C-alpha cells in the first residue's frame, strides 16, 4: 500500500487542525459512515451509502468528506475471530488501495470484529423495529468502529 495508509497514531498526528476523522463500515451492499467531533472524542452516525459502482460510491464519500472537513478515514477491517483475514478483510484493503488512488486523505484500519453484532444487540435492546434497524445499523456500526479508534487514541 502507499504512504497514505497510516497507523492510528500517525493518522492522528498528521491530522490538520479543524479536520475530523470519518469511520467507514464497508458492507457488500452498503457503506456506513460516521464522523468524529473536532476534539476526537465522540463518533456520530452520518449516512449509509447504497453501493452501486465504486466510482459513484467514492464520489459520494469524497463529497461528504469535503463537506465535513475530513482529514482521515478509519476503515473497519473485518478480521476473523481467530485473527486471520478472509475475503471481507481483503475486500476492505482493496477498497482502501483504490480509494488511495483518488484522494490524498490518509486511511487507517480498525479491527471491527463484532461491531455490527454489538450495534444490532443494542438496537434490539432498545426495541427498535426490524425496518428501522436495517436503516441505521450500518452507519451505527461505522460510529462503533470510529468510537473504538477514538478511545484507543485517548489511551495512547
């Protein structure tokens, strides 16, 4: 990968003042998005992009990145429970490689094991309807991923 793929610490240290991080939960049909506040404390669900073509998906992603002053992407990396990387992780890495060719915004990966399961459990506990869960789970999973990365940064 190119020099635009950073460690979490490198991403934070290179972040320009006044910019935020964006979390991405890459699914086969959707991309959940979230943003961090300027203090890198709280992740908030933003939007779910319905995947069509890579170019169209990235055009929307970069449009939102510009609108929200994004200085770095945190992409959920779906690692298997045994720590190995399967097809979904390879797909996430390929997405980052292709994204890297289209933007100077750096990326990092964050282990997203169980993020969707955790969010779904929370929504079930909140008695959220199936339709509403389907509508919000991806962007909430993106916020869960980004929040994990933000908490790790605070611990460093």
